[in-house]
C-alpha cells in the first residue's frame, strides 16, 4: 500500500471512529419544570448545618396532587436533577436550594442551586430557603423555582 492510500485509509478510519463515538453519546434534552411559588417568611433553622439560619422559604409542589413530594417524569431515565432558584431578586438576597429524599433521609443543598443524584422511582422535596435579611422578598412575593431532570442518553 502506498503512502497516499495509507493516509486516505487513516483519515477514513479516524472519521468513522468519530462518527461511531458521536452516535454512542446521544444526549437527551433535559426536562425543565418551573413553578412560581409565593414566599413564606418564617425565621428558623440552626447555625452551621444546611440550610442554616433562614428567614423564609418557597417549596415546589406536585402539580398532580398538591403535595410536596416531586417525582421525576417517567418518559426519560433520570440520572440527576438540579434545583435552582431562578427568582433573580436583587442584593442582599441570598438563597439556598435544598433537596431531600424523605425515604432515605439524604439531603443536598448549596447556594442558589444544587445538583443531586436522582432516580425515577424516588420522590424528592424541593425547597429554596432565603438566608438574607428581609426584604427581598416580601410575604407572598412570587419566587421562581426550577427543577431540571437530566438523563445521559435518548431511549434508555
């Protein structure tokens, strides 16, 4: 085989490898759910734990039955979720996104948003705690909470 044919063959194999790799990584579009929830002022919490001392909260509800247990959608295989405070309130506003699996007691939280491992069979409580002195927000002021359910491939 001459040098030109070897180069052509090498380029072809490289291209086929990239096509095969790309086909194996078929990323699905995440499912995003938004809710506008009224802020509830309430001083509570303790010092160092998560979420710590807070001045109020907003909690996502299950749109089917009105409970606070949220289950990922069934039309995709979920591997993780991200809860985000998308309210966009001005400084000195500080929030902590907190997710809890009531069945296992596992809890994940972080400032403004948190990503957590998720499965389709589990239910989660999704709460955003406000840590800043009030206002903002004020009583019943709308807060925008967003959960994004992630999957790693289409059709799984």
